[in-house]
């Protein structure tokens, strides 16, 4: 059994719906036994915060720390030892959202917020965030960019087809002008 660490603890977010700033989907991670279904961004953040608190990883800086006998937290702490029942790496890596897919890595929880990295998993460089609000802004911006790219891709194909039709028509007109005997 492996102990949970930052590399295993990342959260893969599979967004299945993205409509006018509202997102819905599932959260996958080796730190979970089953995917977490969320209906909007606030729901996603609250459920992830609940997991972070229950597992006490990473530990929130506002939690009391001791160097002697451990004081039991006021919440039920989940076992961080991984064994049967937790998602495996392959399951997490295969998770894809219909609208977007990205990974969140929460490295620390200072000043009652999160700090870590956001990775869009598309080859672009990962971005650091220093608060949940900053993370939410990055997610919103990224999903809007993906929606625009998807819309441009559809529009771009239509425009290309229209341009090709116009070029063929122009070529046909030129061919008719060049035809002998007319």
C-alpha cells in the first residue's frame, strides 16, 4: 500500500457540460473511491474541499498542529493508505469530459484557500494559482477559450466550404469565357 502524495493526489476534472459559465461533470483521482459528480463550479469546489478536509491532505494551515500527542480533528479523518477500493492511475488518466478536461493539483491550503497548479492537459504550460478565486477564473477563461475554438472550428469549416464553392463557381465562369465558339 502506498501513502498518498502530491503526485497521486491530483484531481482530474472531466467537464461534460459547459453552458454560459456553468459547468457540470465529474472529478477523478487516486485519492477517491469513486468519481465525484458536480452540477456547477461551486458544487465542485465544496466537494473537493470536503475531500481535502476528510483526508487532511494537504493539511489546512489554519488547523491546529502539535509536536506531541496528536489532537483528534473535529471531522472524521479518512485513511490515507491506498489499497483496494481507490481509483487506479489508469482509470484517472482515461477520464475525459465532453466539453473540457483539466487537472488540479492542490499543493497547500494557506489563508483558508488553495494554492497549486492547473493543467489543461493539452500541452500548454501548467499555470500556478494562489487562491480558489484565481483558480475559478482560470477555469472559466479556459472553458470559454475551448468553446470559442470549437465554435470557430465549426464556423471555419463552413466558411472554407463556402470559399471553395465560390472558387469553383469563379473557375466555372472563367472556363465558360474561355470555351471556344461562344
